């Protein structure tokens, strides 16, 4: 919706600018910095590792260069059309009203009237993510304060703004987003400090600022004193803040280190937008084994832009807030009071502190570029050229040319609406139909999936991955061979084509390799899984898949070496240790494993994969011992008794098997009929 609205606004603005020079952009270094940023990112995306994805992004993020282009249009329209303080006040008040509606929605979530989208207790309103709501409220706390301090004399609106700010603080607090909360605190400290130092005209405000500054400092000190008390620990928000430590951020610091490796490899223009996954896979740190396996953001906006645009893109990005501050504090260039300048300075400080630990989203981008547009409008002194100024038609020499330009603008807007929006929405809707049950049967699903991909816009990789997931779901549902074959051939064709376009994407390789193993095509799977390992040599999940494929091919020695390599990447990874032992069982190299890990513990013997390995290599006595240990550990679980009974049958202990089934019946009477059937079969000499 944002893109559609921006395209309509840009179209209307372009026609207006053709007929009235007053609405054309004027020179400002802030405008130059925004244009430079978008321009450099265009080159970075064009020469990045996946230009298609850099331009279109995906369904999850909906960013990419397309978003930057729309933000540029949004910035220019706001900065040129909203050219009086009165109109800007309308704009700011409108967005504050919207924040009140969002805030009330958040309070309803807090009261339990509305479900929190992401689960848990952290408010997310309609945004679906607590950090998105937090940064939205951060902006509006400062914007509402800005509107409040502009009021002179007695006004009932002061009480309204005060109540709104209180609401925004409450909602921010219950998002429990540490970066935003600390950003607001830091922004308030900076704002009040600047007012205390430089505000000479409004002495009352200066005194209030000194009081707020002192209060926040005292409150901060008190918090550090009581941060380990029960009072703080009972609050999810305060406990999250009190738990901040270097150890707490170890995962993030590790990812930042990986990102810096990527910056070193492509320092000038980076990897292009939406391509951090290539860096994450290539420089993956095995210590992240317990974390999300497919990070697509660095979780620091500064490093995100270093990855996406290299040093040039980063410098262009950072120049935007620098020039915002430059124009804010040039007294001759901007008609704002010291207090107003201080508020916007505090806002920027809070925003960038927040962004040190997270990444931007469309909400924060819109708010940031709104503030940038406001400062840009001030930097050009908000002077509207008179409509009868004879310079307004400079460059347009006839009404006919103006009208022709207007027609071209309309055509361009209609085209952009179709190519950049309607096609993407149609693709998404068609994809949903493709993965949902259809009255016309699975042939309709296949047609919809093919049609969704044919749009060739946002989310191409996601569509192909959904194809594969749907094909596996069809296979597991017991569909006929012909239907399974149709889905397999579709996925095989499209995934192969996608890999040909982007051969160095480890995610695609492991996704396809795993898909092929589900159809028992292990030789073909190994080709892609080996390539995935080349692209991401330290990621344990990929090595697990490759080793498993070798096991299925009967190449147990190769599987063992891979499992050994995986364990050695990070010896604290318990799952890797278990799989290493499993590899030793299959390859008959348990002695070698025991020399490294020590004899297998009773707990590990009861692990399902270990028991299955014993069974597959014919070590039935070990299977029995493992299930006996399981029963000792969990004697009230009827299923363990049934499994032990099955193990006894493997070694011919039929009476013991009957006894275990009887115990299962005694524990769970619901199992009686089935258990008695098993006993009857065993007594008849058959294995049920």
C-alpha cells in the first residue's frame, strides 16, 4: 500500500512541478546526500551477488532497491509539497493521531482483549513485531513533544499532548524493546542537555529541561542500585534491561564479526541489498549452532549498509543524518528554536542508538524520511514561489509540452502501479492458491504455482521453496505416483533453473539437496549438498545433511568423516556429539569415537538415533539394553514398554516381550485391545 500511495503522490507531484516551479526540488546538501545514497545503492545492487533479489527483495521483507526508490519519492514529495509550517503541523498532528490509535490497540493487547501477534507478553499492535512498534513510538514521543513545546500560553492542547506522550511511553515500555527504551532515555538526556546549555529565550523550558535531566540521571542511578532486586526481576521489561551484558550480546557480536569479514571481501560497493545471507553462510561461525540458521540481516543498521553498499554506500547513508544535523543547527538556514532543534537532535540520537542493535523496517524508514523531509523543507527556507512569477515556466516553453509531460507522467504511474505492485500482489495471491487445497485437484495447484512464478517479480525464491514444500506434503499425503511425479518434475525444473541463476546460494543448494533425499535420489542430492558445504564449510546443519545422504548411499566411512568434522567444529554442540557417535556405530568405529568422547553414557544410549543405528547394523542386544535403560528412566511411559517388547522380539525373548506389553496395558487401559492383540500374535509365533 505504501508503494502504491507513493507512486500516486509522485505522479501528482510531477504534474504539479511541471506547471508550477515552486514545487520543484531546490538545492540542499541534504537532498544531495539522499540522492547520492540511492544512486550508490543502485550501483551496489546492480553489481552485487544477486541483482534480481536486491531490486525486488522478497515477500518477507518487501525492501530492496524498489523500497529505496519509493522512499526517495516520498522524501521529495514531502519536502517540496509540504512547504509551509501550517501544512507540516497538520502532517505531524495526523501521524500523532495515528500513533494514539496504535497505542490504544496496544493497550487492548495489554489488557488481553486482543491477541499479541508474535505471542508472549511484548506488545506489537498491528505491526507483528515488538521492535517495530517500539521504534514507531520512539519517533512519536519526540514528535509529540515537539508539537507540545510549540504551544505558547495556556492551551488545553498541552494536556492532550501530555496524555498522548504518556500513552506512547506506556506502550513503548510494554514492548520491552531494550534498544528503543534506552534510545529514548539517551535521546531525552541529550535533548534536555542541549536545551539547558543553549536555550536562552525560553527560560521556563530551560528550567524544566534541567529538572528532567536531573530526574532521568537520578532514576538511572537508582535503577543500577536496585537492578538485582525482586522488584526489577518481576518486571519483564526491567529485567530485560538489567540483564544487558557483553555476554548477553555474544551472538550479535559474533554476527557482527562475520559481517566485517564480508566487508573486507567486498569493501567498495558491498554485496548488494538482501544479500547478507551469502556473507552469513560463507563466514558462518560454528558457535551459532543453537541460533537461527538463515540470518538475512546483521542486526546493526550500520553494518547492514556496509554489507549492502560497501564503504561508499555506508558513507552516503551516514551523510543523511549528518546533513540533517548540519541544517538543524545553522541558525541562518532554518527557522526553528533551540528547543525544537534539540528535540529533533535527541530523536536522531535515540533512533540511531536503537539501530545500532537492530535493522530498519518500513515503519522506521517512513518516520526517518518524514523527519528528513521536514528538515529539507526548512533548509530550503519553505519559500513558495508565487504562481505568477515569470520564472516558473523556465524549461517549459508551451502549454502543449506541459500537457504532453503530464500525459507521460500518467502513463509512467500506471505502468509502475502494474509492474511494481499489481504483478507482485497477483503473484502472492496465486502462490497462496497454489499451496492451498483446490476443488479442481492438484493439477490446479500446479498451474497456480507455475503462474505465480511466471510473474517474475518479488519472492521468486520463496515461490520455488513453497513449491518444494508443497511437493513433499503431497508425497507424504499418500497421493498417487503420477501426482507425486508431476510435483517433483515441477520442483526439479524450477529449482534447477534458480540454482543456475544463483549458483552460489548455499540455502538453495541444501534446500534442493534435502528435497532430493526425500525422493531417495541420494547421488543427485550429494552433488548439491557438497556444493553447499563448499559455500558454507562451517555450518553444521549442511554437514549433517551431507553425512546422512552418504549413510543412505551405504558410504559409511565418508559419512563418519563428515560427522567427525562436524563435531570438531564446535565440541560443545551436543547434537553433533550424538551424530558423531551414530556415525561411529554405522562405520564400526566406536572405539575411535570413544577415544575422543569417552564411553557412551546411559543417557546417550537411550537417544533415538543411537538406538536406530544399533538396529540398522544388527546389534540387537544393544537395542535391548538401550530400551531397558529407557524403561528404567521412564517406567510410567507405556510406549517405552512396547518398544522394549519389540526389542525383546528381535532377540527371541518372546515371554519377556509379552510381559512388557502387559505392563503397558496396566499403565494405559486405552491400549488394552491393541496390546492383547499383540500378545495373541506373539503367542501364535508371529511378530506383530
